[in-house]
C-alpha cells in the first residue's frame, strides 16, 4: 500500500504542468548581429591609402626583378672538385616524327648529347661577390672582346650579311652565364652579355652544385661539373 501511494505521488508530480514566473529584464540587452564580410572589407579599406600600397607593390616587384632572392645554400668554393652528370632521361610518352612515324616509344632512354653539338659552357657565379665577377670577366668576357674586334677589322667591301658570316668563325663559345645571387640586369649591362638567374635553384639542384664559381661543360656523352676555387678572400 505504501509503495502504491509513493507511485501515485511520482505520477502526479510528472503530469502536473509547471508554471514559470516572469522576473522581468535584468540589466541592458543588446541585439546579436554579425557584420558581413563585404561590409567589413569596405570599412577597413576606407582607412587604407591604396595609392601608397600600389606603389609599394610596384617597388617590391621591381626589386625582385632587379635582385632576385639568392639561391639558398650555395656558398663560395674553397676547393676545386669535379663530378660527372648524365643528362639522359626516360621518355614518359611516345615521340613521333611529323609524318606520323614512331621515333621513340615511351620508356626509351635518350641522351640529348647524342643529337646535338654543344661546345659551350654554363658558368655559375654569385653576382654579389666582386672577385667572382672579376674572374668571370678575365676568363669568359675576353673572347667576346676579341670577337667584336675581329668583326670590326673585316674588309670594308664585304656586305653586312657576308661580314656576319665571316665573323662567325671568330665567335666565342656558346657560354651561358647564370647567377645564384646578385643583380642580373645590372651585370648584363656591365659585361654587355646576356645574364641569367637560377630561379629557385632549379639548375644548381639539377647539376648537384653546392659551391660557385662552377662550370658545366660537355665531356663525351656526359657533362662535367666543376666547382672552382679561385682563391682570394
């Protein structure tokens, strides 16, 4: 009997509605409202000098062109060492002649030196090092000077086209000068020769070059890579 009475009390207590009392507002209230992204950007842009920022971006871009970010990890050579580099690569797709005939199937190992003549060199230097620039001029710019002088001394009765063809026998090797640091455009004007930059270290990484000056040149079916200690400093 006692248990039944307890059960009835529990049932009635769950079934009876609960009435709440309104205690009114306590303190200040605020509307919750999120600012839109576009509105936020417009508000922030009102206080920005766009002309000033545009000029800063132009100056930064100009600086990056005139003096690119140096190749990380490349240092000056303290000893002269050489190693060989195999330029061969494996084709990842079929190569066809213009007539449609298959020249090389995918998977063929090809060495570019089997199909080209190259007597030049690729010379890597750090353009921030004045001694490396002096070494470059002494070893690779004199041939250009001799070429220009010989071209000027050709007989004057030759036509321009014939003069160019005759002077070709005096032309310097097809050398490529590549910087790992420094100002390529400025050096190009100074030496009056095309100067390139090893963007992101792609070439030095490919040829496994860690120190400069360095020279890459053909040696049979391989490329000879030499890091050179030019002394000084």
